[in-house]
C-alpha cells in the first residue's frame, strides 16, 4: 500500500522558547503546510494557537483561517482539526472546530479514545465526552481521526462501533512512547495493529526521540506515519539538533524511497476513507 504521511506541524506543547522552528502564528502554520504539500504529504493534523499569547486555542474562527489558507494551496489535502482534551474541558469548546462549514469544513476531527497522563499534564476524555464528540462528527459528516495510546483504547473504538457511533472505514493514529501508555517497541506496536477493527488504516507515531523508530517501523511494515514537531522537536535522539518540520518530512521521503514506498496522494486516501473528493466538497461522503 502507498505510504500515508500525516503531518503534525504544531501540537499544543512546543513553544518558541523550546524551539524557534515550531510554527505558531496562522501564517507560520500555513507556510509550513504549504512547504509540506510541495514535498508530498497525504493529510495534516492541525492545532490552532491564540494569535496573541501563542497558547492552544479551540476557536473555530482560528481553525477557519488555517483551513482557508491551506486550501488556497491545495483543495485536496485531507485536513483534520484537533479536538484535544488537554486543558480544554467544555464540550462546546472542544467541538467548536466541527461547526465550520462549506469551504472551511474539516474532513476529520481527532478523537482520543480514553483519558491519559503525559509527563506533566493530563488529557481528560470521559466516556460521555468521547461519545458526544463522536456523535457530533457523525451528525456533521466529519470522519474521526482515532487516537489510541494503548490497546484498551482500540477496544473502546470497537465498543463505539457496536453502539453505531463509529463506522468503517476507520483511520487510526497509534501513538507509542508516552510515559503512561504503550511503549515504542515492536511488541506493543504489533499488538495494537493486530487489535484494530476490520477495514482500518493506520499510522504509527513515536513520542519524543522514539519518533524516528516508530516511523521507520511503520514504513517497513506497510503502514502510515504521523510525523512533525507536535511529537518531537529534535532531529537526533541525543537532542543536540533542533528539527524543522521540513527536515523531518524529507527524512520520511528518504526512508520511503529506500523501502520502495510511494507517498499516498490525498485523493487516494479520500477514496479509501469514503471522504468527498475535496475541490469544494469536504468531510465524509454518503456514497
């Protein structure tokens, strides 16, 4: 199968104090995505930042500006908006980006499938919140980007499928290497891939210095990759060189070429996930 590249340029944690290369402003994020499109990616996972403070922000207006700017460069790129529970509690706030419509409508929204702890913060995702967001995406015709940090979260996705809140085909980000979750090794990755529901497409992500290993494993194992400064701000595991997004993406292209993996075009993944073709129609198709 061709290689899915899910580009994660910003996230909620990196700041300009941590690395000058992380895109924070609307224009910076759009420019990094534009550069990535020219190189070759399949989809982008967006986090919006407040235009004054630079802190994570849920407002649909900010996501609308990001989506508008990106679609000036590519009307086919698959766009996913973050609905993260890290520091954002109210359901109407977390669901705010899902209210965008027309040319600004996102194709996908992230759905973390349980609560979890990071090194210094928590991501709270109660059963009621997860189901509310899943139902809202179903109502809006937006496909969940399913985020699983361990096998239990995959099992919860199967539970949501039985309840009719999720429908195949599915797309999963399997995120390994977080201190309180599945670790970035062959056994954990293999078990999670094995446990996926039928008709699922997946990408591997590695947190911090495990990103390269998980990306390399995914490329060799015929899966997809999630890559970008959201998960890892360094180019090397010894943390001596700060990375730029384009550097991380170019390395993925080198690995893909060595493994004879062709980068999947957005149009191909749109077809596989039953998404509209883009070009003015976005989100999930009823066909």
